[in-house]
C-alpha cells in the first residue's frame, strides 16, 4: 500500500508518526477515562488527567510540526533562501493573477516583449501572438539555414513573461560575441532551434521553453507557415523580406504576406475568440504589428471578437518605415490594411521627451510622432493619454506605466458594460 512507503528507512518521519500516535492515544485514553470516572472523580485525579491531556496535545503538536518541516525541506530547492511566508505570498499572488482578464497581445520586436513584462503584473491569462516574418540577425540566419520559423521575437516574449531565476533569463538572452558560426546568435534562439529539431515540432519547442522559463501565460506564433513580408513602395517597386523593406528607406504604399493564404495557429484563434482585451502594438507598424492581422484568420477573428481592442501608438517615427508619420497616419495605415473596426481606442504618450534624446534620435532620422489626436477622435476612436515613457539611453514605453493605464481604462470599460 502507498501508506507504508512512509515507513521506509531513511525518510526520518517514522519517529514523528509514532510520536503523533502516542499523543493521540493519550488524548483518547484520557477522554475515555474521564467519561468512565465522572462519578468518582477527585481533584487529584482530575488534575492528573488534565496534565496527561496537555502532554498528549504537546506530543501531537511536536510531531506534526516536525513532519511539516520535513515536507517543506523536501519540496523546496536546497538553495532557496526565501522564508515560507514569502513562498505562500507568491503562491497567493499567482492564484490572484490567474483570475485576471484574458489578454491577447499581437505584435513582435522589442515593443511587444516590453509590453508583456508589464502586463504580467496584472494577469497571468496572457496570450502573446507573435509575428514570424523576421529575416534579420540571428533569427534570419536560423530561418534560412535551418528551414524553420524565426525564433528571436518569440524568445524575447518568453523571457519577458518568465518567472524563472534571473540567471536562466540572462542565459536565454546571452548573445555570442565570438566563434565561427556562433557569433551573433543568442543562446535562446539556439535552444529553441535545437528543441524544434529534437521534438520535430516548433510549437512543442516553444511549449518546452515556456516550462523552462516558468512563464506567465502563453507565447504562440501567428502562423506555422514560413511566410515572407512583401513591401510595395509609392514608386511601384516591390521588395521581399522584412529587413530589405526597412533598409530600402522609401515611402511604403502597403505590405502583404507571401503566401497570402497562410493559416493562423488554432491556439491563436482560440485565444482571440475568448479574449477580454486585445492589444495591437507597440512596435514597428509595417513589420511587427501588421503581419499578424494580415493573416486572414486572425483578421476575421479580431473583427468578430467582443473584446475591447486598443492600439498602442509608437512614440517615435521609424526611419525607412514611418518617416514623418503622425498618430493618425499610424492608425490610418492599420485600418487601411485591415478594417476600421480593428480597434476601439488608441493609447498615446503625453509625456514630454527630453530635448537631448530628441536630438539624438533626429540624427538617426527619427522624430517624435505628431499627436493629431483631434483627427483620431473625429474618426470615432477613443484616445487614452498618459505619461508612458522610460527615457534613459533610449526612448521606450515604461512597461509598468503603460500596463497600469491599459488596465485602469479596461476596468472602467468593463464596469460600464456591466451597468
């Protein structure tokens, strides 16, 4: 029987089981003795019975305390220095996050991963749907050499949602600086690549990586087809490949996918169907945000969803992609490629950008996005403003401030919907 395994030598628990039984025996014995001798009880006998009862309770308490200590030591890693109260708190926090709203975030690049690192503080019901059209850097090389989907943006999202130890997160982001064939590759990209070859399945590789990193939520590629982004410029020229589109440095008319009949992953469609809130962006408009919603299945599912839909507008223009674009220009491109119903609201930064950073970015051809918010409102879209920047060496959204604004606004909308 399973119970008798607790009596195996070496567990160190038998003595406490015996002690607990002895204590229980004393308690039960005293109880029966007291019942049988009520009529002939004396002060001395009553005092002795109470003493035995207290001693029995003490034995049971001591035994249970030591058995619990053995269980905790067995279940906790030996190098874990948190107190039990901290572990219980983390567990309760995890349970609380599991009751949060169901969020679907679509995008790619650093914009999506930055957003996810903030959202995971509010809910663990997160599904990140990631574009797979990257053709540059380590991801592009692995895509071409290993005939697989690019893992880079997926890796960044996995790390952003990770609850694993800092060392594991740093390991996944480590990039080799030397070594023939290794230079430029990140360890996480190679890990996902190796897993996909071992399991024979890119989705399984992501799932196993998710377990290693103990992520909150899910990370899903938008499609399992090996798709390429095509860019058509205002001068009529057409360029294939995400990196080539950006490097061309010419005004774009539109982008589309090749092949254009690729199918979305079923998990992505299921997540969209059950979402409470759908977020598009932030990130490169043409090469990170649009590729996901250009997939017909995803496009149709987002339009059919009853979720509240928000588009996080970029703070700066992107050279070779959105030169001189205003806030309305960004939104206009999105709805022209999809449908006016693709979003309900836009989130924009209202915080002033330090002049020295503006000058630094201007040297690279980027300028702050002009906030023509009245035009957006006139078109029927809600505008949500906030101080959202983290201005250090680079201009980035502050993930905590951005996520807090998103959830505060969502809770207001959800409350109004219940009234």
